[in-house]
C-alpha cells in the first residue's frame, strides 16, 4: 500500500457534486494519515527503530514505486496524497454540456461523484454561467464525464451516486418502462465497474447488471448517532414504526437494534393519481398495526420526495395519540414545495424532528429548526479506500455489529449516571438552534488540500473548482 503516491486513486466531481466530493476527500486524507501514523508506530515498536527513521524508509519505498523521479515533499514527514482530479465543465447555449479533465487519469482507479438531486444553481464555464439542472440534466452530465474518463485512459471507473437515478421506477404495473434498470445498463455499457450508492430504493435493481458491482451503503449508524443526541433512548417510551410495507425490513432493523416494539402504518394507494405536492397525495386509506398512543414514534424511510405521504402519515399518528414523531431518511430530496410543506406541518405540531443526511446538497433546509443533518461522507470515504485496496467491505455493507456496539455504549453510559451521559453528550453533536449551528459548506466545499506532486496552480483553477 502506497501512502503518499496519489497516482492510482482519483476523485472527479461532476457539476453539482463538488461540495460532497470535497468533504469525502477531506475524510480520505484523514484515513490515510491515521493509517500512516499507525503503520510507523507499529513498525518502530516491532523493529526497535525510531518513528522518524521508519517514516523516512516508507517515504523512500514510495519514491521507488512512484512513476516520478521522486515525490516532492519533506522525506522526514508524512506527505499527504492529493486525490482531487480537476476538470472544466462547459455549458453551451443550446443546452449541451462538455467535461474536460485537466489532470492525467491514465491508469487510475477513478471515482466519479454526482448528486443528481442537487437543484441549486450549478456553476459552469469557469464560474461565469450558473444553471439549475434537472435529474435528467445531471444524468447526461454524468454520462459525458464517464466517457471523458474512459477516453482519458482511466484503468477503472467507479461511480459514487448517493441517490441512484430513477430508483423508484424499478417495477411496472402496466405499460411502463423499467427505467431504473435501463439507466444502470447505460452506465454499465459505458465501461463503469462499480456504483456506490446509499439506501437504494429497491435491491431488485442490482439484478439488471451483467458485471457491474453495486455497493449499497446504509446510514443507520449515523442516524442512530443523531437520534441519541435528541432523545434518551434508554428511558424514552419509543415505538419504531414502518411508514409502509416497503419499509418494514429497514424499521425492523432499527427496532431490533434499539430493542423497541415495531408497528406498521399500512397504506392503500391510488396509482392512477400522480403525487405533485404534500396536499395532493395518492394515498387513499391508512391502517395502523400497533400501539402509538402516548408514545414517541421513530420511523425511517429511504427518501422524502414531495413528502405528502409522510405528512399525511404523521397527521394520522398524531390523531391516534402519538406524543411526538421523529422521522429519519437517508435521501432528503424535498422536491417541489416540500420544505415549505414540512415547515407548515412542524408549526402544526405534526412532528418533532426529521433526521436526514448530507448525501443530497441543501442550503435552505439546514436553517430549519426541525431538520438535523447526519454526515455520511466518512462512510463513503471508508468504502472508497477499502475498494481501492481490494479489501473486504462486508462490515460496511452490513453494519449491525457497529450499531449494536454503539447502543451498548450508550446503555453503559446511562448506567454510569449523569456524569457519563454528560461526557457522551459533549462528544455527540446534537440538534442546535439555527443561530448556533456551524455554517453550511459553501459551493467551494472544505479547505483545499495541497497541489498534486509537481503541479503548479493555474490561473483558472479557483474558478474551475467552484
């Protein structure tokens, strides 16, 4: 494993995914630095050498393996790799887009990021043009970027798609297309080896691929961390509720992990009707299986779209006597007027908090008192590092053991009393009022890492990376 030569692992962001990609890059940098420190410490102890000498020897080995004459930097210190691949994205007056990769990717294990649900103004043409892109625009921009990477000689092309496109069109009831499968087949045909996604809407989608690998991550650990920050799970009279039959397995996982009872909200849908907003849902009837009166309800789903179904379900639960309702989603899409609709529902007291993730880029949503954002960039960084080095990813795809350890730690702290919980609370970032929250990541993302070895900054770099 080379810790300093960045010639094999590269991160390339499509327009709209720069903020998320930059945060993952920061996480990757931390992962590699910790590995380096552990490696040097262990080898120094094993061979009875100074850690400084071990550092020099590792840097020498990296220099020998590098395609460069040597890797610039202090040979007595850790030399951090730079993962980011710069690109210029052009938007033409007729609506066409073009991606030009500015750094060499020949022979690289390349990870292309795309946030197809980012509906903020997207910068093109070195920042001189901004456009609002639809899901379809984002998909075609992704296809153009994939082709550019293949043409540039990348050895392996992987996609990081927190939201899998068209995932809700995975089955048909009449004369409909299986669009989720067709989009995946288009991507595979272009030469993509792997897709890394978050809580895909249906596992059936994986069946459409011939050779492409689909890594489906879960944000349950990050969600539970945030849940612990807003309620005392050891004392709360909590019921885990599946908002529909499709979410039973997901909520059964939470019920088992939290050791709480499971309830089900069964819904009848009128599929002849298209849901356009929260007030115009296609739900015709709801039935509750379980007891919710006087309880705190926690329910988890994969995504919030327009939110009409969820708001109607929350109202139903409050009418049945639920004390307060907390919802968690991996993909907070909040399409159309969903943010305003949920704000109105919160003012009516229909729910207490909604836990989402930063897998979908938002600005307005982060300022809402009722919204809590869980960070999944570390999850993606870990899976990328493991896949790149051909290590097992089983513990990342099935995180039941990690969640169980986290719950046991909370229970142990609860038994130790208020002092232990206070220490835990200091380590856990809980929900804060909007005025006290740290500022949301801007379009430039986190602070930039060092330039690639031997590269000099160009005049257009800052504009290209906005």
